[in-house]
C-alpha cells in the first residue's frame, strides 16, 4: 500500500462501512466492495441462508474457492509454459550444436 490513507465509504447489503484506504487503491477497494456486495446479495436472494454473518461467511467461502481455483489454473499454466520453454531451449541447443558441428 502506498499513498495517504483516507476514509472511503462502501455499501454492502444496504449497510455503509467506512474504510481507510490509500488514494491509489481506492478504485480496487470500490471494485472489491461491489463484488462482495453482489456475491452476498446472490446468497441472500436464494433464501437458503439467513443472517448477515452467515451470508458473509458463505460469500467468503465462495470467493476463496474462486481464488483457489484461479490460483490452481494459473499454476498449471505456468508449469505448462515452463515445460514448453524447456523443450524449445533444448531444440535451440540441438540446432546450435548441429550448426557448430557443420562449421568444424
């Protein structure tokens, strides 16, 4: 975090919260609050979960699950790219070695 902390008002499930936030992170905070509000409304509107605390916990679990899935996808992509890069490096080394042998 950088910049001066200033209070920002966010609204989640019709309740307003005041949060200290650096100016350069305000946009991210607002987007996060909007996302959380949307997720909590989705849970509340199903009618299966009662109470703001329970709705908040369910939203936190759902968001955490989404985050972990995305982290897993990203890690798999990184492993795949690392493997491809290694294969390309080996091909380049083979080609360079063949070129050196032809020069001799």
